[in-house]
C-alpha cells in the first residue's frame, strides 16, 4: 500500500498506460486514510509512515 506520488517516484513513472489506471485502483496497494492521519501521511510510503493503530499497521505493511 503506497501513495501514488510515492509509487511514481519509485518507478511507477515508467509504467505503461495500461498499468497506471490499474495501479491507481488496486486495493491491494492503495488504502484510504482519513483526516489528520492523511495530512501526516502525505506522500510518505510505508518506509516513512505507518498507521497509528497497531492492527491496521499489520495490514498496511503486508
């Protein structure tokens, strides 16, 4: 699970047109974060930000 900007900077920019919409809608790598947590997360990937709720952290890093 990773923000699109994070994915783009780490190789997603080289993906084909067919891969891009698929990755943008793939629930296996994208996760919606609400309010203040989203502001703190920003474009950080799992190497820089983890959900504050431990059960969610376990799912986020799988």
